[in-house]
């Protein structure tokens, strides 16, 4: 079967410990659609307690089990609910992808005094103060958990920098430690982009690495997860994840899938450089393709669809590409806001679900819808409604049942793209046509194996059928600004 992942949350997912139960109750539905990987949100206790999305991690060992940060459960539920949802997925042969946030920690329990130096936020290599004492929340003792699962206590030697100093300006402070500088990154963005937020973990500290390796082994043994989504990898030494993933795979005896978040829209060479530096130990989200979808949806019928895969990882290195249409960072009112307009989403999903290359990941609101309120850039409350993508279930089922075999492209028109999948021994193929302008049709060759066969529009726009001629060709229509998927009757 063609594998498909879903990101089963978004930035504004409802709290009240509902999500894990929803995942458990959706297992049959997901299986029916051909979704065989579920990406969970960060499952451990964060600084925001029961309100946190999870990207401000406090205690990696607290999966909604201990009374910490004013809550026992996380936003998404308790440890028992979490494990029950995983069990339900496994019973439906669905793989579990867990979200790993090892760049930083937040919500320290106690303050410590240590030496640091303030740096320029736009060039972190540039010091803008003398070395001086600062006081910050860098001591993590986990009083609610104690020594259960681990007796490791974090202190300032476990971090390379902080963005809070008691009684001083909000700024980035590099901690003066044994390593003398920020950890090496593969790019010179902001001089050095090791520091992102909160208390930045010092991965060069052997004790820290040992603890994070211990935690990965513990987490995998407890949950039997099948894959990891790695947060903020552009801010972490590539050497760390090479070691961490190698040990995780060795300890579990499983070929744990890994996808990293290196968000660099339009910078394919950076993604390729990172894959090279990490020796292909993980895939990456194709941020360049997501950016192309965003631009194409805004430009409408002036966008040349033949350019949609230009400078994308899905074209250049499909083995290491996880393709997506939107995520929790690109959705409206978020930090990397670059949503794909609703009219274009069926086209975008056809482009990641029904072609050979890339491992597609669909976004929770695109399957279930979402509504939420947050402040816009001017500070005004804005209510957002994200509708379920039109025909998303049909497109998913078309991937599950028909998107197999040799692919032939018909990318000869700026506004109308087409391709065929010839099928294989177990599956019949399909013909896909999409338009960002007028209603049209595309003449394409399905192959003589299909000669005389009648094709119908699987997504349901057309009642009329298409008959394949004796040479294996057919004329396949598409509605204006939409997509049609043609499959053989019977």
C-alpha cells in the first residue's frame, strides 16, 4: 500500500484532554482512507502545563502522569489515554510517529547564577556586552516526578544559552562554558542559529547526550513508536542526531523512520546540504514545495503549474522528502504563516498524493476542519475557519487504490497538468488532470492494456465517461480550478 501520514493536531487543537481519545476513535476511519502513519503532538509535560501545544518542553519523562505545571494531563490527555490511543492505532496497522523536541527546555524550577555574554540577535557571533553574571531558570529538578524513570537534574552546564536574565533586558545570552562558542551549524543564518528559544540545550555535554539517549530508549520501549518527527533540526548540531538515531535504532531493533523539520522555503541547497551532513539518517519536510503551493494559490491562473516542483526536495531527492500542503507553523496567525488558499488545496493534495515521489503528510484541519481565534499582527482578535478540503477523502482513497505503477507526465500547458499511473499487478491505474484556470481536457495514454475500457471520474465531478481508444489513449476532462481522477470501471 502507498504510505500516507497525517499530522493529527494543529496549533489551536482543543484542550481538555480530548485529542488522544479522538485519535483512538478515528483509527478505523484513518485505516479506511489508507492513512498508515499518525504524527502525534509532543506528548510530554511542557512549561504551559495543560494549555501548552508542547513545544516548550519541561519534563520529557512526564507523559501526563505527574502533577507538574499545575496539571497532571497534558493538553491532549493523560498517559493512559496516550497509551490507549497508540494501542488502537497499532491494532489497525497504523504506525505511530512521535514529536521529539530536543533543542531546548522551558519552565525551569529554580534560578542559578552563572557567567554569560549578551549577543546581537541578528548576529549571534557578535558580543554586545562584557562577560558578566546573570541569573536564570536553568535548574530542572522535577519536584512532581522526583527520580522516577531518571534521577538526572539539569543545570546551567547543560545549556549553551538563555533568553531570560533576572532583572535584565530581554535578550540572547550565551553561557560561558567549556566549549567557548555556539555549536557549529551548517549555515550562517543570524551568524550562528544554534540558539532558538528558552534554555538552549548543550548537546556537546556528554552527560546531556547520555541522558537524552537514555530517554529515547525509555520512550521507545514504553510506547513502541515507529517513527520520529524531529523539531527544529536547523538549530541542533547534525552530529547529535546521527548518534541519537543510530542508538535508538540499535536499541529498539527497528528501522525507526525519522523526518526532520529544517524549515528553509526556497532553499533546496540547504536541505540537500543537511541531508549530506547527516549522512541521510533522516528525511526532511519539503518546505520548498509547500512554499510553491502557497505562491501558486495566491497567484491563481497566472501561475505556471509546470514550475510547481522547481527547486523542491520531492523532485531532487524524493527518497528523503516528506511532502505537505500546510502544517501548524504555516497555518493562519502562526509564526511562519504561509497557508495554501482553500481553492488550491485539492490540486496540491493531488500533487502529493497521486504521484510517485515523496511521502505525503496531510494536515488535521484539511481532513477534519478547524476554527479558532487568535490575535493578528496588529493585535486584533481574528476568528479563523479552516474548512475540510473538498474531495480530500476521495483523493486519499484514490491514492490507496489506484496511484500505482509507472508514471507518465503531461506537463505541456501552464494551466493544465496531467499524468497517468499505469497500475501494477495488484492495482489498476488512474489518470489525473488538474487546472488552475478554465475547464479543460487532456489527451493522455493509459496504455493498450486499457483499450476499450470505460473510465469514470472518481472524485465525482463528471457523469460522462471516457472510453480508451484502441491505441490506449483517452481525452480526460477537468473542471475549472479543480482536479479530476479518472479510473476504470469494474
